[in-house]
C-alpha cells in the first residue's frame, strides 16, 4: 500500500517544503551522560534504556564529533546526492554538560558547509537558564530543534520506569523553550507497563494541547540487559502487537493538531539486542499497518483534535 501523505504530516514532507529538497539527518554521539545515570537524578537510568541501542557502531563514541559529521556528510553526498544536513546530537542527554563544552561542539557542527540546522535531544531537567541562553544564541544563527523526552503524561508511569522527572517538569521545560525561536519535539513511548489504551489516549489528548511542533512515537522496545527485560521475563510487561500499536498511533494522529509534524512513528534497535517486539525491526511494516488503520477508519490527522470530548 502506498503511503497516503495527505492523511498526516510527515517530517520528510516538512523538510522538503522548508528546504526545497531532501535533507539528511546525521546522528552523532558526543559521549554525554544522563542525569538519570550519573547520580544527579539517579544511577540506573530508565528501565527501558540501553544507550548502545542508539548507536549501531559501538566505536562511534570514541570518534571526534567533527569526524562523525564529516563521515555522515560524505556518505549522504556519495550515496544519495544530498547536500543539506541537520546534525542530530542523539545519544544520552545532549544539554547535560558544561556550557563551554556544548558551545564548542555545536559550533563545530554548524561550521560544516551544507549544515542547515542542529537537532538536540535532551530531557526536561537539563534545560536550565544557562543552557537556554546558549540555545537562544544558536537558534539566532541556524535552524534549531530541541527534542524533549517525556514518554507519558502519567507520573505513576514515569515513576515505574524510573524516568526521574515529572510531567510538570516537562510542561515547565516546554514553557521555557517556547520563548525561544526553536522547534520543539516531544518523545513518547506506547506500551509502557501499567498503561492501557485509554491512558495512552489521555497522553495523546494532553500533548496535543501543549505548544510544541513535532512528536516522535515508538513502541516500548525491550532490550537485552535492561530492567525491562527482567520485567518481561517475570510477566510484568507485555509487548504490544503490531495491530494494537498501529491503532494507538492512529489514535495519536487523530488527536494531533493539523500543523503538527509526526517526525517518527516507530524506532529500531540492533537485532541482536532487541528481545521484543520483533516486528519493530521492519519499519516499513509499521508504516503499512498504520496506513491500513487510517484507511480502515477513513481517518486523518486532527479529525478528533477539535472535539470537546475525546474518547
């Protein structure tokens, strides 16, 4: 089935409209830690997290950021003929470092010819005044995305997964970012332990009314060596089926404002690391299942956003 682009606003379409052609996102690993691992908020991290899953090349962290960017640009130009790039600081919490360090690395990134923007992934508790001032400076010079991990609006869930922050902290962070000329993207996970479909729809409804520009969705990925893997073995969590996940993604799409961008509807992890759900290894199958569900419902983005009572 061909993707019906008119039914939801994709990130690739947004980039084509903004830049007049394809843009390549270059993920980099700057070697940062996370306040939920280094003792600032906790030591063991979120129960689902294994930082190596972001990076299929374990040696990448040992490579200088500039060299990672250079390699990504070379690959995109040679293989795909793309000459516009967004540098994506992806792994761990990319504002959890001294301001001088962040400034140096972000300066390196925007100095490369063809780089049209920065994308910085972080947490709500890593956006203090000095960081916001730094981000404001870069936002005045290049397009800037700030991706804020939330996962769920339900504080009980955030506690269960040892997230280390609250929903209110997320709202405070978005409020602060909203004062800057940046695009705000929120990360959400579907299928977290203790949540049923109604709770996830509540998250969709609430986040739809938060002043952000984009969302990223993905299923709970259960990875070897994580606390979530132990929870699976003990029967305390059950992975979503592809059909159930597709239905939940459509629930989110229906509740999103029409101008919001769905930057991602799934995620992947190295096959040798992923325990469940194995269907997550096939992104095209996920997209197809979502599109089938959209067509079956006769649905489209925003069709439930303006309703007074969302079910």
